[in-house]
């Protein structure tokens, strides 16, 4: 099942998720999603042809969504003023990142946006296609057709009648081929194209990171006098810095409905 809410963790994300040292949260792509299993049983009944739709519901897939809780974290990084950048802490004062309750909550809200994006992607693709089939099935099952090709044509028309988005309609058209010379249903095409659409639509969520809307950065070194008693005692050889949102931080402004949409 897709994550609906991120989980608070207290281990730096590079340990478990291979993230950048400055990442405050991560939401992964869904693993093992399964498109709705759809098949058409075209059969003769007396002098007529009938259509039976067989449908098994979709599986969203499973993803992970985590964010750093408040605390102080080693980063393995150091600041190199001569180069104006960060590098390995070997032989240098290692940066220890201080995450406040406020910035931990900001990271949680950022990952919640990714969670919502993937849920919307599922709704626009797997769920929409499944609903089109489900809504078309009762009426289609009551119809009788004069020929096998007419039955396939009727099945295609029925599901298209309940497909409000052209992107989903294109997949039905690609998987239910109907001509006088050739008419058949191709479930693998349906599965592959719908799964690809789900992942492509969901991948729009990376725009939030590409635009640096979820980006945090290190602040300046925190003076020893402003550290907690425990951190003050451990300060030798350490460079304590607050984690803070960057100037491009943009959470709670662009919702999933605005960002995640089907292609034209």
C-alpha cells in the first residue's frame, strides 16, 4: 500500500536510503504495483455473441516515506573555506547537523506532498481504468451482438464510454484491437502501458526536488556558547550547524492536483 503519511526516523537517511548527506526526507517510488487484471471472454450464446469482463482490482504498490526527527546528526562532511564547498570530514572538523522541531515538521510536510502525489497518480491511472471497466461491465454483459467482431467493438465502445481522460482511452484502444480482419484483446499491452503511465505520472513529483522546493541547507557554525550542555562538552573537533530551509523552499503552496496530471 502507498504511504499516506511519512514516518519519523532518527538515523541519517544516507545510512538506509542512500540519500545525500543534507537530505531531510525521502519518499521512494512504488515497488511492485500491479495494474488491474482485465480480460474479455467473448463467447457465443445461441445465435448471438456475448461479452464477459473479468476484472481483478489493482495493487498500488508499496513505497517508503521518512523524514528526520529533531536531533543532532553526524554528517561525515566538513566545510572547506579555501574551496568554498563541502567535502569529506577526514582530517577536518566534522559537521554535526542540528534539526529543530520546526524544521523536522517542515521536512514531514514536504514528504507528505510526495505521498499525496503518488496517491493521485494511482487514482488518475490504475483506479480510473479499473472504474471504467467496472462501470461498463453491467450494461455490456446484458448486450447481445450479431458477430464476434461486433462483440469486440461493443466492448471497446463500452469502456471508452466510461473513460473520461484521453490517456486512459488510448490504452484501451491499444489493447482492444477491432477491425473486420483482426479483432482481439491484448492483456499484456493493457498491463504494460497502464503501469508505465502510472509511473510516468507519479514521477512528476520529482519537480518538487528539481525546483528545490524541498531543499534544506546548512546554516553558519553555531557558537559554542549557544550549544546545549551535552553538545558543548562534545564540541571539540565538531562543527555544529543548524539545518534550515533554503530560499527556494516551497511547501504547502503547490498541491498534488495542480502538479500531478495525465499527459494530453
